[in-house]
């Protein structure tokens, strides 16, 4: 077994447990609001691109084990998170199996990638079972705690979400959610079967037009799980980056779309000033602001770096004042 990584102090000078952010429920499962996103585990640099450079296996395994030691009990992954030599699901299996009783592993299905890493067409309803079974094999499980239907475009989701509901009846899937959707798609899916979460691109300065959707999810008791909350308007590519041809677009059709220029990186002066006032990084301020959007908002920051992991978890303990939140809200919407 790989030896555990040492826990470095957070930028605020102490190590914080994920429970500091509080809890929410995914259906009948209680999770800490700071989780872990596995998209970056399989490679160094941009994910979801052909020919990505594989990450060191021992480092990835160590980061996963440290995340659990820090109280993370919600991990987001997918079978299409892979590089030429690494698979996020298989790394999770190696690092954490046998799995802790309280660990919730959420996966996504919808648009797969071929072995070269190129994106394939969106799966038809009858193909979803095969994608679910692929996740089961890689994770070494006989059921999946939570499966999110990844959606491309604004069309109907009823038939595909109904196929997931059938897999729930069959015992392969315990709970279902949605990823990259619009409000009318959530309403359509909820008419078919319970929806425990919505996973969309969102963050400080990133897609402020989704504010009302975030609130709607809270009113309906649906967890809102933003991705790319740290990376700014161009997602994992950073400010000015662009997605690879064929990569899934956002629900409104914009590739990698998000907020306004300047939303990524350290960000505007207001973010930096709040960070300095608390002795933390701008990234931690961004995560804390996201968590302040409502008790139903869950963070799943991803990293392959053990120090960044500790800092991300520590952001769950950061409490922003009303004045600071007002200033950041203005930046977000301005």
C-alpha cells in the first residue's frame, strides 16, 4: 500500500476537515458540502483531451486517500475521465476500495469518449445501461450511489432520464441527477423520477444568469453542484482558453461558456482584497462564495496536488461577512 501523504497546513495556517462546511443530503444520503472532483486525477494539464499526459499513479492514489482522511465523503467521477494510461474510476477503486460506508461516489453518463479520447455522439436511452455497467466494472461495485445524466443541448431529457429510472428499479443505480441542464429539463426529469442534484457550470463571475436556477434548486430540495467553480469563464482551460473540437458544449450551446473577461485566475481586485483580509487564496474565496449561495450548494473542486486539496477543503470553513458577500455579489453580476 502506498504511504500516506503528509498534510501541509492550509494557507490560513491550519488543516480543516470537510465537515466544517456543513452537510446536505443527496436523496437519503448525507454528505459534507465540500467534496472532490476526479476530472483532473488521470492526467496533468487539461482533461478530456486526446493524448493527455498521465499523472503519476502514486500521487493520484495519495490525493484520494488524503481527501477521505480530510472528511471528504462525496466524490464526483465518470468513466470518460481518463488519459492514455490512467482512468479516474480505476484510480478511485485502487485507492479507496473497500470503500468507506459513508462515501458517496457520483458518476456521469451521457456522452462517452472512444479509447483515443475523442468524443462520441450522445448515448441513446438503450445505450445508457452499457455506460452504467462500464462505471460499475471500473469502480468494482455492484451498484452506483448516484448517476447524473450528462445532457448536451436543450432538448427533451424524459426518455433518457426514464432509462436511468429503469436502472434504478433494476438495482444498478440508487439515485439519479442531471448535469449541464436548463430549468425546463429539470422540471421534465422530475416528472419522470426523483432528481437529487443538478450539476452545472457556475461560480463567482461564471454564468450569473444561473443565479435564479441555483435558487430554484434550493426551493425544490435539489442539491446544486457547480463544476469549474474555481477556473473562471473558460472552465479548465483558464481565461482565454478554448475547448477541443467535439467536446460537449454547455446547455445553451456555448462551448466552454461562462462569465465575463477577468472571471478566472485571481480575479478582480475585490476578490484579492477579501483573500488578503482572511489570509487565504483567491481560489478559497471563490469556493467560499459558492458555498454561501445556499446550504444546498455542494463544491467538488478537483486537483492532483495534495497542498491544493488541503486548501480546497479548508475553504469550507471560511465565513464571509455580509459586506464581503455584497461586494463579491456585485462583482459576480456586474
